C-alpha cells in the first residue's frame, strides 16, 4: 500500500482512513523532511521502499533534468 499526500481518495470510510492520514501527517512533518538545493553536478539517490518522496514543480525551460532508474536486488 502506498500512502502519500498526492492521493485524496481510496474508497474507504473516513474513520478507517484517519489513522493513515495521521501517520502521514507525523512522518511528513518539517523535522522529517529533507529538501535538496540543487547545484551543478549533484547526484541524489534514495530507497523507494523506505522513503516517502516527491518532486516539486520544475521549470524545464530553465533547467534540464536527467534521471536514471536503478534497481539493486
């Protein structure tokens, strides 16, 4: 199950969803969030199975993004 702030409806009763919403609020609080300030040559990696992550809007007319997906068994 994926629980993120990007989903707004999963078809469950509010009483059933509230514990998950509370968990999300606690785990995405400011003290738990890392926000990267990009510089030329930066490389960032993360474990998709162990983190909640998202991308902020990016102005692709000013910045080029190059992404590679790598899986390590």
